[in-house]
C-alpha cells in the first residue's frame, strides 16, 4: 500500500474507535498543551522583566553594597555600605569624567494615610536628577528641586499606583497632604505611568527628597557619622564609555572606602545589560525546567500509544495473517502500524497545540502585566517530539505485528 493509503486507513481506524483513540492521545494532548502554555508564559515573563529593566533608562549602572570576607586587620572594623560621601565623590567630574549623573536611592516600605484612605507603598528618597536619569517625569504638578533637597522639605510626588490607592475617586492630589510615620507631606506632583512587571510595580512609589527620608522618616546616620544610602544609580555619558565609567566608579569608591590594595571590594557594580541578562537567564532556566516537567506526560502518552497498539495487534491478528497470506511483506505490515502510531501522536499533538495556544491566550487576558509569547520553536519542538514519541513507542507493536506467522495468525481466535 502507498503512504497515503496507510494514512487513510489509520484515520479510518481512529474514527471507528473514537473514545479509545481520544483516551490514547490524552497523554500527548496534555503534554503538548502544557509545554506550549508554560513556554509561552515563560517567554512572556522574560519579556516583561526585560521590558521593565529597559524602561529604567539608558546607559545605567547600579552600585550596591556587598558583604566581603575578612580582608586584613586594617579593614575588619570597617562599616559595609554606601554613603552620601560616595555620592558626592562620584559627582566630581574630575574624578569620574565618564559619569553623566549619579542618583542615590534610599527606599523603605511604609503605611501611607491620605484622609480616610490608607495604603502600603514604597517611600523612595532620591534627588531631583532622578527624573532625567530614569526618563520619568510628572504629568501633573512638579518634581521637587534642589532647594527642597537642601532643606529636607516635607514634599512628595506620587506614582500612579500610589495615587490610585490613596485617591480612589480620582480627585486632584496636588496640594493635598499625606501622612507617613506621623510626618505630614504635601503632594506637589503626580508622575506619569511607568509600568512594570508583576514582580515590581514601578508606579507604586512615593518620591521624596532623600534628605527628608534620611533625617525625618528613616534615620540613616551610621555609627561612623556618615549618612547611608541603599544604592547608587549611575548614568554613563554614552554606551561606549560604560566600561570606563565602571572603572572610574571602582577607583573612586575604593578610595573613599579606604580599601587596601589586595582587599576585596565592599560594593558591587552591575550594568543594565548584566541585570537583564541575569533575569533572562533565570526565567529561561525556569521555563525549560517547567517544560521538561510537562513533557513527562508525553512519555506517559507514548506508553499509552504502545499499549493500545499492542491491543490493536491482538485484535487484528487474523487481518494481519490474511494480508500476509495474500503476499504482504513484513515491511508493509511494519509500516502500516508505525504510521497508525504516528498518526495517533501527531493528531494528539495538534489538539494539544490548539489547547496550549488557547491556554496562553486565556492567561494573557487575565493579566494586564503579562503577555504570553507563542514561541514557534517550541511549537515545532512539541509536534516533533510527539511524532518521535509515536514512532518510538510504535516500533515494538509494529515489529510484533510484522513478525506474526501467517498460518498461526489465520488460526487465531
């Protein structure tokens, strides 16, 4: 028989035993659907994370404190962390000529009260250059200025999510007062919507002068008399000068921290690309792991196909004997049963593909922050694997059918 005739007979067999065929394909359907859905959602998460970091700004470097091992008697008692002195040192163009701007951050979660409304948000102490570094500006009112910074003014600028939580009726917040840790802050601005992934809503923030945060809300003076910060956000003058800016940051901070020649750095410098790459790698590994777990059902489905094909061989023993008596070669019998197994797995794979695409679409509709990405490489891989599963698990039943003795097969009851 021709290949087309074998495929036609396989579909005829499926239509005769519809329920059995569906139950046989169920493992393949579940496996392919799970792989497609999980990979699509995983790619969506990766895209959301990358988009969030790319939305932070351009040519950014992030400096964080880092714990170090004991590095000598002279440094054992040194307090680990970043300070406003580091911020001022990096702003010096003579010491760091490839740095365009530096913005410190001092963030703390807090309960915020506005009239009768109460919400939990992040209070972010920063400087006026924050808007230019992050490309993030007020749409109503103004951002605080250098005078507010120097005076430690009791002013605040709301992110969109914080505004919606504190002013659910949509009233104009400018001039209104919010209370944080019994300190009243006057609202002077409302930021544009920045967006973010489900891991970090960049709009759920209340921006205040860092001096206000350090002096009035969350005291930041350390035991050595210096004023601490959580991190330093640095913008290089250009993408080409980013490496030079990293070297200058390291040199300046080692000097301000009095780190000896062979001692470890007590700070860490990460570029925007490194952060994007790290999170992309994490989400990629997680996606692969979930897809691997889901693909176990493909193996289960393959075992189901093998069992049903063995039953089919038993049921059709007389048919096989008759075909052999009429001159059919073992190769033809082998091909017929292999094609039937492959048809079962491919049809199951196609049904699973449709269900997986629908699942990814439904998940995307339930989330405003996550957009699943249908990866065609995963589609091809899932269908290819389901075909290979059908071929692999169909070999044994097909060989058993091809090896039947025609006389014994015709006498089989």
